[in-house]
């Protein structure tokens, strides 16, 4: 438990600017995506094992709170994917680009690409959430 406390304290205290924030966001988005996949596999198993429980899960997933969580999940997937591609590219193709100044720029580019992919998706998802859950826009 001490090692975990030391690790989490180090994550929170270190001030490495863009590289540090990119590292933390990559970890958090990876954990969020992994958590979703685990829950998704379990709830799909309920189709055969406990159909009533599966129906209850689907009703829960249609709630507003889970809709907002889905919007966050989509950002997690986009950022984790784009940042993973950045890391793989730099490791495999351009290892000489691992400099602080280039990493600051590449981190900003990664975030910009992630937001450019996520914002249209979030807009559609939020529209559907407002339409189906609150009856806005003629729903």
C-alpha cells in the first residue's frame, strides 16, 4: 500500500507541464476505457445469464447520468487513441523528436486533434440525450 501511496503522491506533486498532464490524461483515459470494457462485457453476459438484470441495466444506461458518462467515454477513447498513436510514432519512427520543446507542441496537437474529433460526437450525443431524456427539440 505504501508503494501505491508513493506513486499517487508523485503523480499529483510533479509539475512537468504538458508532458506530465499528457501522461496523467493518458493513464486516466486508459483506465476509463478499460473500466467501460469490463462493465460492457459483464452486462452483455447478462443477456444469457440473467435477462431481467440485463433489461434493468439497459434502463439504467438510458439515464441522463450515463448519457453524460458516454460523452466522457468518447473523449477518453479519442484522446487515448490519438495520444497512443503519437507515442508509437515517436518511439518507432522519430525517436529524435523526444525533446521537451517538441513534446510540448505535440501534446497540444494531440489535444487539438482529440477535441476536433470529440466535439462533433459530443454535440450529437448531447442532442440525442436532450431529445430523448428531456423532450427538447421536438422529442
